[in-house]
C-alpha cells in the first residue's frame, strides 16, 4: 500500500503481534526495487560488500522470520542482489532458482522452531517449514542480468520436488510464492 510508509507498517506489525502472540513475519518479495530508497541505492549509491540496503535496515528491526525473492529483486543484477541480501538479518528461501552450476542461489526451504502458546495456555513447539518460489519468467524479464548465470524451474515442478521432504520435517508448511493467480481447471 503506497499510502503507508515503513514507520506506519512497523506500528501495524506491532499491533498485530500484540493481538496474535504466536505471530511470525514473512515477506513475499519485491523488496529492493520500486521505492525511492531502493531506486536511489541502485542508480546512485550502488551496493558493495558490507553495505546495508535501506529496505533491509528497516526490515531488520522488524524481526522477520523469512522472505522469498520477487521478480524485481533481479532488476539490478545478481551482484547487487547478493550484496543486498548480505545485509538482511533474516533468511531468504527460493526452491525454483539455481545458479548455472546447479547450486541454489539461496536455500530452497527452511524449517524454523517456533515456541507457541495454545488456546489452553500450554506451551508447544511447532516446526514451521517455509518454501519460496519466484516467477520463472524472470529469465525473460531480466535476461540481460540472468542469462548463463541462473536458471529457473516451473513452480509446480519445484514444489513437487521439494515439498515431500519438507513435509517430513515440519508440522506446518508455508509457501511464499511470488506469483499471480491464474484461473483454470
């Protein structure tokens, strides 16, 4: 919502956490492009090892559990993305993106231990599995930055590959899928 800045968003997150004590905070991508802060860093300042991207500086204070990559994370190239991700104090997951050598750019999925209080007041530990997906179309949209460096897999194919193992390791599974909703059967 472009009418609510990061400070207001932080207040809304704090209110939601006060209401739902077992809350976890996730992001579904498109973090480093599209805001005046993000564009300034990309076009004027640049990113190098040790720099903190201003979006992540704000997000780091909000105690995110995990995030996935959106298509706009690739608009400034993989080097800029790598330096930006290096400034995040929360992990990223993406199961359908690998480097040219076949290794993941970020972990495909992760499992987080979450201590929760149930409705009866009892303490429980949940294993929350989180998997992420980026639109495979990034290979077309940002071809100049990505060709020969990374490859994508269809989201459903990647889910079928990774979800069975992830399900064995978690109690709750959350998919962060940076994608539109397609109609059909």
